[in-house]
């Protein structure tokens, strides 16, 4: 779990200079894009957690690690794809919202029977 937190902090620190390079479109905290990030990351982490725990009979700790790793990898990959677009940007705010979605998905998955 500490490794995942270290990776998240490293990604956020790397994203800040990338996000501020040049004139980029405005990135509001309360935007429809953030809602999409939250919903998709919570669903992916919930599905991954439940599949690992119920179908593959992994422990809750292993299931959480798998869900966090897979979902955050998708989130980071999507931000790098956004960076390659002509008017794209790497948004650390999207990563923060993704991480909140991951937490919500895991909390929901842990409490579902």
C-alpha cells in the first residue's frame, strides 16, 4: 500500500510542471470531465476489487492493491494520451479525482455482500 501511495505522490509531483507548461485550456475542479473521471474510476476499481475478491478468492488486501494499480494505470495512461493531443494537457486534478473515485469504489466494494 505504501508503494502505491509513493507512486501516486510521484505522479502528482510530475504532473504539476507538465500541467503548467504553456497556455492550456482552463481546468476547473467542478467540471463535467471530473464527474466522468470519478464515475469511471469508481466503477473500474469496484469491478476489479469484486472480481479479484469473489471470483479469484484473493484476500481483501490483495484485491485492493490490484484494483488500485489497474485503475490508476488507466488513469495515468489516459492523462498521457491527453498530453499528446494538439490542445491537450496533463491534468493533475483529473488524477486527484480519479484517486477519489478509486477510494469510493473500494469503499463500496468492501461493504457490498
